[in-house]
C-alpha cells in the first residue's frame, strides 16, 4: 500500500505542476480597463493654476531670449574673428 500511495502522490504532483489555462481578456475589455485606469490617474494629477502657467511661460520666453542673445553675440564675435583671420592671411 505504501507504494500505491507514493505513486498517487507522484501523479498528483505532476497534475499540480501543469499550469492552468487562464482566459485572456478581450481587446475591448482591456481598452476599457486602460481608459478607466488613465482617468483615475489623471484625477491624481495636480494641475497648475492659470497664474502658474503664465508665470512659467514668461520665464521660458525670457530664457529663450537670453540664450538667443548669447548665441547671437558669440556668432558675431566668431564671424568677426574669422573675417579678421582671413583678411590677415590673404
């Protein structure tokens, strides 16, 4: 009898190892779940106020203007230096 119990335990162990097939949800239910999750995440976002948005926009514009001026100055100086070198060598 002990051998029969061992065989039964081995058979049961093999059955336990087999993965059970899980049904995959359809594309519409996955899309619905994704939209539902997205909506809940967007509710958690702390959106900036109008004043913060205007302030940040003005800061970005000011930074772009300042960097543009620096690039223009560097370009002018580099162009002048190259012209000076070319005229000196020729």
